[in-house]
């Protein structure tokens, strides 16, 4: 499902103008990332898609249908939503948290539970965790349960509001990888909010860099933005002129390495299989030099 913002603005009752005249098309079956500093309106824009926040002006359409014309409750039940700190109900077991929306939609309890267990498999959690409570899980496990709950109604649209901001860097990297895998397998339209440009470049098919008031500083693929920042604000925000972005290839003992402007290795290009890899130990060769998804 595609999503279209047409001249959308949002002014809150206290007079704060969070978003002004915002227009954007979110292509179906892809990941669009809204990225920017605190107060730029990215979360407000995300929450307008499922009508947790209603716009003051303008229209939001899903597959050309104006979402303001239907029930907000019905809309939310067919759109997945994943938030920071998972937002799980602490008094309900994991399996019941995942089954919440299907049960509200009238799915029989046994069917909803079986589907919830299957979703634990999908997000990489062992079924033995099904009868635990959220407080008995690690932060990363809770976030995976949150993703499973977001997918439970089999939505065409999945909204993700800084879902990995509260976990440690190693778990965050794992969850980012899982997000890409799920997108490849499930083919959802994903709108992802983050303040982290590296996360945006890793996940986004389309990246939208926002300034205060929801103004679009630049949108495009990660490669397009890095190759040609629209202005000084974008160049500074993405770190286009910093060492970690200015990369070159250097040959060391017959192996092509990608190094940054300070000569620090950032990864390797090709190369022979290492003894660790032969032994079955998973190794990596660094992130793509230009950002964006790895093939």
C-alpha cells in the first residue's frame, strides 16, 4: 500500500507548529525512513498515518483513499505499530501481547494464539518465551515481541517509531538486520522514524531528512543523498565531509581494504575465506561504504 501526504500541517493546541505544508509519497512495499533531530516533526508525521494524531490541514491517503473518512480505531487495527521500549502490556504474557489485535478483530482465541506462536518464530524468538511476562525478557527480546505484535494483524503497513533506540549497540545491529530480513520476506510498506543517520542509510530505500516544522531538507536513496547533498545542512547532518564518510580503497598485503580519511580500516572488499569462517564462525566485512542496503 502506498501512502501520500498532501499539504499536511499540524498545529497543537498550545500553538506549536509541528509540521507545515508537508507533502510526500511513501512507495508501497519498501522502507521509507524519516530522520532528523528532536522536534523536527518526524514522530508527529508517523502518528498521523494511523490517526493517533490528526492533521490540522491537508490530507493523508492510503492507496488513494482519504484516511480521515473512516474510523480511526479500524484504521489502527489494520496498521502495525512498533514503538521504543516495545510498549508491551506488563500484566499479559508474551503470547497474549502478540495476539492482542487479532483478538480485538474477532479472531478465535486458539487461532490467535497459534498465529502468535508462529510470529515468535518469524521474529527469531524461541516459543519457550511465550508464557513469560515482558519483565522476564531482555530489552532486545521485548523489542522483537513488539515487532511480532505489530505484524500480528498481517498489516500491509508497519509504522516503527525509533524502535531500537533503547537497546545496546550490538542488539540494535541485530534488530536492524532482522528488520531488513522481515521486509524482504514479508514485503510490507514500512515507515521508520529515527534520529540516527547511519540507521536511516542502512534501512531506507527512501530516506527523508527533516528540518524543524517537518520541512524536507532532502529525500532520496542513501547513495543519492551522500553523492549530492542538497545543501550545507544536509552535508553536515549526514557527515559527508567527515572521515567516516570520506572513504578510499587501499591495498594491504594483497587485500583491498576500505579506509576512512584518517586511515582507519572500515571493511574489506572480497578476499579469501578466513580460517574462522571455514570453522563456521560468522565474520563480517564491514558496512557498505555508501550506506543503504547490502545486496
